[in-house]
C-alpha cells in the first residue's frame, strides 16, 4: 500500500473518531445537579417560608434568618441574602416561590422526557437535572416565563435522534472497523504476498563459488592455504 493511501485512510479514521468524541462531550457537557439547585439556577431564591400574613421569627432563628416583604408577602430568607430590585413572589398551585431574574443564570430550558437541561444567555448547556411525575416543574416553568425570569422552555422531540443513532452512527463505526481491518491485513500480508510467507528467509544460498588467488591477495591466512 502506498504511503499516501495510508495517510489518507488514517486521516479519515482520525476525523471520524474526533467527530464522535466531540459529539459525545458536547452532548454531555452540562453539570448534573440536584433539582433544588437547578431551581436556584433558574432564579428561584431559597426561602424558609412565604406567607401573606405577618411572620415573627423565633429568637433562635434571628441570627441566621430575616423576614422581607415582597409584593405583600412575608418571606423568610437567609440572613446574608442580598436583596435585588426585581424580586417577586409567584404562585404555582399551592406553592409560592420567591424569584429574581438577576439570580437566574439559566435563561432557557429543554425538557427531554423527565430530564431538564438549562442553557445560559449564550445558548450553552450548563446544568441538567431529573424530575419525577409528582414535581410541578412544567407549571413552575410557565410561571417563570410569565414573570420574565427565564426566556422560554421547549420540549425535545423524542424521535429526533432515531435516524442518526440507528443508521448513520453504526454505519460510521462499521466503515472505521473495515478500514482498520483492511490496513492490518495488508500489513500482515506483507503488501499482498500472503501471511504464509511470514518467517521465510529471503537470504539466498551461495554454492560453487570459485575463489581466485587474486581475490585474496594480501590475506595471509588464505595464502598459507
């Protein structure tokens, strides 16, 4: 096999492998986090209690918690929580959430079955999490979009990768495997001579060689003979 042909084959293999690796790492680059953390990354501020009635903290909690009033709601938050000018309370079913757009690093969300993937303002996947049937995540997303805390969310088509995964990817792997097998067999076969020639000496036996006196002139041992 010519050197240029080998170079082209290995270049193709390298490109295919590189594409597969990039696709794998790009698709799995988002950090896996807990559901509560994912909510916080969407701008949901952790709060101990939210009520439309006045809340009085126990003396044991006053060193670590404080009460703030947002939109007529009394909200208990951590003592060191820094207030923004865009906090608001949203209601989702029987639950209430304190949210802030300035705290939201996730701006768009993709729903893939029971998996959520969050993207920043540049469209890069940064966090992902899983949720159960009992969670009210979709209702929460509706409220966050309506309150302009996040931009939008969308559902992914469950059949979007069926053609790619069932045909193209296996086809590429088959091509790579055939090429590697072909190259290895060519090398083992000595460029087409067959592996049966392996181990055979290429040296030729030299018989009936006549040596003349002039050929060994100056060699003392030969002269003595």
